[in-house]
C-alpha cells in the first residue's frame, strides 16, 4: 500500500513537472543553495563567476522574465556592474538601456471588415491577432487559397498578391518537421506572404474561449516596427459571404468581394530593455568598427510549486535533455525503481523543498556573468583590442529573440560597422554526464572536459571559422569544440541570438558558443548550485581570446557566402 501511495504521488509530481534534470546530478551537491562571494578581480576565475551567478540566479530575481519588475531588477544589476567596470553606455539617451517594446495586446471589438454590401464586426464575426504592427488594407479582394500548409497546386504569388487570403484550417499534426524543411513549404510561405492579410476560416460561431483570450490576454508580444501584418479568424458564414459561395465546397482560387479593414488593438505597455555597453578600441583606425559579444538576460516566470528533488530525480531518469526531451507519461517499471531508489537516498538527507522559480542559472545566467567577467578582463587587463567591443545583454530571447531583433533593427552604431557577433548562451555545464544534444542521426551527445559547442562559425565567413579554430588551438588549455550541432535540425542557430545577426537578417558573421542543453534546461532545477564554475572559466577564457583575435584582426573577416534575403527563414 505504501508503494502505491508513493507511486501515485510521483505520477502527480511528473504531471506538473514540465521540464527535467540530469542523470549525472550528484545529490546532495557540494555547492550551497545560497552564497555571497568576495569582490571580483580582473582575471577570469571560477570564484568570480560563482559570486556573480549566485546574485543573478537568486530566487529574488524570480526567473527574470521580460515584461516584469524582476527583469528590470536583473538588468539594473548588469548595468550597475557595467558602470562600475568603466564601460561606455551605449543605450538610449546616454544610458546603458535600449528600450525593447513589450505590450499585452487586446483585440478591440469595435474593429470591422467592410464589403460593398455588408459590415462584419469584431468579436462576433471575426477575431484578429498581430505580432507586428497592425495595418489597414482597402478593397483587397477575398481569395480562397485552399487548406493551410497544402503545398500541392499552389496558387501563384501574382494571383495572391494584395488579396485577403482565406484558408481552411489544416488537420491536427499537419505541420511536421519534415514538411517545415521541404521546398514545397517554403514555396507555400512565399505564396502566403504575397497576400494583404491571411484569415483562417473558423466554425459557424467564434469560440468563446478564443474570444476571452483575445479580449483578456495573459501573454506578451514585442511588435517590431519594421514588419506590418495581421492574421484573422473569420466565421464560416462570413468567409462564404466574402467569397460569394453560400453553399457547397469552396473552390481554391475563387475570388470574392473586395474587403476593407478597420482593425484596432489596445496595447498595455510592459517593461522591456537591453543592456548595451562598450569598450572603445585602442586603434584610432579601427575603433569605429565593432565586435558584438551577446547573451540574453531573461528566463521564464514562476510556475506552480513542486518538490525540487522529486522533479530532479524523476527527470534524471526520464528526460536527460530537460525541455528538449520528450515527455514520458508512462514510465516503465525499471524506470520507477530507479526513481524510487534515488528519491529514497535524497529523503535520508533532507526534507522536500517546494520550488516554483525557474532561476535560469545556466540559461542564461551563465551567459550574463560570462560577459561581465570578460568585460572586466578586457577593461582592467591592459591595452584594449584594436576594434571596439560592444557587450549586449538582450531581453526577450525566450519568447522570440525580441531584444536581439531590436538591436539589429535599431543598432546604436552603423550596422555595417559591425564586423562579427559572438553569442554566449548556456556555458555553465557540459560535463561528461550531461546529455548536451543529439546528432542529426539521433544519437545522444555527451559533454567532456572543456566541452563547448560551436554553431554557425562558417555560415558567412570561412576565415571567421578558421580564426576561431586557430585561437582555440593556441589556448592552453583550449576548449573541446563540438561542431555536431551545426547544421543539425535541432540546432540552436535559429533559436538563439545568432539568427538575428546572420541568416535571415543582416549577413553579419556570427557564432554561438554553448555547452548545450542538460537535464535542468528550462525547469526549476536550473540553479547556481549545479553549475561547473571551473569549466565555465575555461570556456570564458577561450571566448575572450576569440573576441580579442577578431577585434585585433587587420581586416574584417572575409564574407565568402551570399547573404540570404533579409526576412528569409533561418536555416539550421
């Protein structure tokens, strides 16, 4: 009976534990839950990194989610450190902060869609959403484009251009990873992009839950001012009226009535900002060129409390890559036995500890403190590099690279003066027992001594990649570079900061350094007590050497790959 009760309790714990932890975790850890270290020194040291990370990943930061006062608290700490180190502010109006627009956007039911014979009303006839800037269209002919994601018999972009494109919702599970990588899907996206606006044909009535979410949203968005778009959900009866087909199956390519929009939203502003600082180059001829060293400051907001050790132990067995691992709803008997045995040993040491905070120590507290440590090493370590170094702590990476998009769309220096970008994201782990990712063939990857993934270094410039390799070879000790995630469908290249600099954006040579995922990725057990500070110091020393080498290069890294279209989809 006792076993059954415990079994049931762990099922409940697993059901609310969305994320995971590592098989390699040593419980109890030798590091404390709380720690206050001595002042930092110019050299990159494990002790300095530990001092800084216990501040930035403390429970008081509540996960540093953008749009909250806790993200303001975290960025205030970073800006204060940048000022203390003597860095030059590069934000708005002479500050260290660059505003990132963040809003909670509600649909305005006074919105209308109008044809020559009817007016359709927001909330009852249609809903609209927009993650960019809303815009209005006039006399855009309705056009039926078939089923969403149907790549067969595509309409031409010329036929779709400027139309109000109406699409039937696809069956669940249509958009697979294989489809998303296909040429047909890219052609479908190009067709859709030609439309004035896109609408999904809904049921006979607007679903009440969708209306509630539209009118009382809980999420946030960061509308870029460089993109204008809207998406609609329209009642089936309205769609048929617009297309002039009151009955029978809709025929792809049917052109209907001209539609004019008057669609509005109510935006409640929320706080969002980047921290930008600079160390001026020492060479007057090259100081007007820049190397950007970037990371992100935000993680996730609090969630429902759960027992920290139960979550960690269960996910040690079931999800070794944290949020990247699939959810296991039916553990095997052998897995349950391993979980129970581990939890028994933990319970002999300490009682349960409720935990609801995604501290983000590795993701991306490790990046935050690494940039501070590298900045201190450059600022107080003799002559600066020849080129200027921009340190960018971006906000809003988790919901969609908002801060890096803001920076590259509105750079504080001429965009063409940025010669390279180096992204640092999750560099606090990488032990041999950490499962850091999977190869393209599906085999698990594990860390090692000095382990460091290198992603994207040769996408735009072979010289840039060769320089990084040469620097690492010269470093003693260097890092153990792993290129297996470069070009991998699971790559971080398109999900991290590099996407904002490289493919799909502005063609600036960029590299991402990371120790990969681990079982604490995106969950409440990503805490400062589990970080390998010696490993991080070694990695940071290599990143510092790479930064100096690029900044001291006599010429810009040679671009030998064609830049993609500005808004092209990122290729892993």
